[in-house]
C-alpha cells in the first residue's frame, strides 16, 4: 500500500508546486521545502552533469535514469505539469473573484511553513540570525519592486528565463513575480499562447542554464552550511508575506493582454482601512478562516509525512 501512497503523495506535492508557481508572489520552492522534498529536488537537478551525459552517450539509459533520480523527477514533474495545465485557470479565477480568501490561505500556509522549517535549525548563533534577517530583507525588497519596461531582444528573454527559474527554486521568491518585475510576465504567456517558437526556445534555454547552475550553488550551501541555508530560506519565506498580505489597495493600474485594467502596484493596509477605502466589508472572518485552513493543511501534511516515515 505504501508503494502506491508514496508516488501519489509526490505527485500531489508536484501539483502544489505547479499551483504555487502560477500565482505571482507565491513560490513552488516554498511548497518543495515545506513538504520535505527540497534537498532531494536540488540533488536530482544537480545530478544532470557530465556523468549523466556520459551515460546517455553510451546509451546506458538505466544507469542514467538512476543517476538523475528519474522516477522522482518524472512523478514530480507530472504533478507540476498537471497543475499548470488544469489548475492555472482555476487559480486565476479565484484570484480575481476571491482575492482575500486566496491570499489569506497562502499567508497562513507560508507563515506556518516558515515556523516549521526553522525548527530544523539545530542551534542558533549570530550568523544564523543574520542569515534569517538578510533573507527576510531581500524577499521584502523584491516584493516592493516596481515592474519595469525592459528590452524584448532574445538575449534579455534568455536572461529572464535564467533569473526566473532561479527564483522558482528559492522558497519565498516567486518566479512569476520576478517575470512581472522584469516586465516579461505577460510577454512570455503571450508567446506561449501564440506559439512563438524562437521566444519559447530562448526562454527555455535560459531556464535550463539557470536551473542547472543555481541548483549547484544552493545544494553546496545546504551541504556546507545547512543551518545557515535553512535560516536564509526561511527568511525568504517570511519576507514574501509582504506580497501575499490579503488586504491591499490598488495604487497603479495597467492594461493586460485581454484589454482589462488590473492593479500592478498595491499597498498593504489593515482590514479597517481596506473597508473604509473600498466601501465594503473587509471579509475579516473569512480571511482568518482561510489563514487557519492554510495552517491546518501544512500541519496535516507534516503529521502525515511523519506517520509514513515511521512505518
């Protein structure tokens, strides 16, 4: 039975990562970290190296598959792809229709995740505290950045892919939000919809280069300075709470690819001020309820993971 449960759970973790990556401000890396697969994912990505290419060149497919932890990657990527294909429109709809409830859910999910992840720090010292603070500040500053007008040359598309994919594997830093800041979020989505092959291939190449190189840096950091890495990544998660705060007032708008006016610069406010400015109910009870739901979900996942480990 456990042989069936483990792949199913891994698939669902992939679904969670894909769902998170669709939302600007939420990171798939956060889901990987809080569900206990982050280090294994980094190791699997890092294993796509010269030795793996040597196995391929000699047609030693079985050795290659084992070397890159192929079964793990296949199930996880299947979950991510399934989520992006099937849930992207659902998440977008919820974001437009029930923004307070959805952002509250992510807020609760991220804050409890950061607390649980910090328990993995075996002992605290000044260096680890500073790492936590630095991660917090970096993530906060990124969430405060203003989207910019940027070049549309292929060189910049490649760079955008490399930077965005690095953000996607960092907990608390959203690859989608990085693309938004770089002015390429809608550009890339339009290229996908229009089947703009040169742009898509260039972006994918940037993603591959960024992923293979940056995963080695993070993996090395985990191996050499595990507790500092945990503190830094937890800081990223806590700093990202600025982006997922449920009660926001729009400051500036832009026209999206569908000709609709959407807010792209917002200000976080307390529920009372939100109610006064918007002129409606702040939906405080619903917000708190969905925060609690996010917290409950992560605690339940951790309990289930511990139960499966004990068997």
